[in-house]
C-alpha cells in the first residue's frame, strides 16, 4: 500500500468503464458524470497503518473514503446507493485488493485490484463478467 501513497492523475481508462458502473448499480446521471470527467486521486496511509484513505478531487469537489486496513467497513456513501460492506487487503505480491459486497446478502459486487508498476498505478476492476482497467500517473 505504501507505494500507492501520493497524488495520481488518470491517464487512461477502458471504454467499458460505464458498463462496470452500470453493473455496480450506479444511476445513469452519476455514471455519465463519472465517465466524462477526469478525477485526481490521492491515497494516504495513517502512521499506524490502521486506515488507508482515498481522496478524490473533481471539478465538483473533494471527497474522502477512509478504509480500515483490517476487518470490514461500511461506507457512508456507496456507488449503488444501497448498504455495502467492504474490506481491503494486501497480497503477497504487494497488490492492494478491495472487495465490495451487499450488506444484506453478502453477494460480491466488485473486486478492485491495485498495483504500482513502472511508476503507474493500475486499477483492475471487476463486476460479474465485466472487467476494465484504469491507469494513473503519479503527480
């Protein structure tokens, strides 16, 4: 996770990102905003390594998304608008994986795999059979 800390700017994103968002139950209007705008993201890791936070900045403002590095969390706002449960963990190869599930059924909504490779942040997103990738460059 340490290699993700810092500010990143979107370089490229697969064309099917909108399909991924639709699979995640994101409404039409928000989907259009998310697919047509370029967000800058910043990741921070608390000194005790207990919380990993994603800070997203767009022309519409800034939002923070804190995630505990151990156990599950329930975000205040979700893409689906329904209660979700998430967890993050680090793999032995150094990838940071985020899994999101519905709180009521436990059904997995999405898996996001983050890794830094050749100075770029690669985020592979999966929802059911839809897979897409976003590539960020460090600022």
